[in-house]
C-alpha cells in the first residue's frame, strides 16, 4: 500500500473522511478478496497523482462492519467518493483505472456526483 493512503476504521471514519478538508476516496476491501488487490494497485497509482488534492483511504470491510453497513457495502471491492461530508459517487466491483480517474476529475472540477441512495 502506498504511504499516502490512510488505513481507516469505524472509530476514525467520521473525523478522517466526513470532516476532511478535501474530497476523499474510500476503498472498501478485505485481505482475502482477489479483485480488491487489483483495485488496490489502481488506487495506489492514482494516489500518486491525485494525493495532494484527494484523501485516499482504505477500510477493511471485515474488520469495520459498522461503517460498511452504514454505507450499504454489500460486495467488495467498493470505492466510495466523498465530498463535503456526503457521498459523491460509488463504484462496486472490478473496474478500470480510467473509470476511477473520471470520478476523481469530476469531483475536482466541481461536477455533479451520481450519489447512490444510502440509508443512514
């Protein structure tokens, strides 16, 4: 994992992600998940490019079930993008780096997210 990616847990999620002074990407993953490793490499690459403008985090969904349940994480890998304390967009399942980067560019450009319905 890249050094500019924070590991977060149930206790620190609100302070680190929801109250962040910049947009945040949360990679919900688990160590046993093969596709999570592929997404993880893409997130590492993008953190190198966008890490000064976007907060990159990882949240182990198995170890942090409270946060995973709160945000409706039903499958991993799932990437959630937050801006100003709210969900901006979500990508579930395997995807490509270009799709992830499109969301990052849209969030930085002040565009509209396709925020999924989240029951809180």
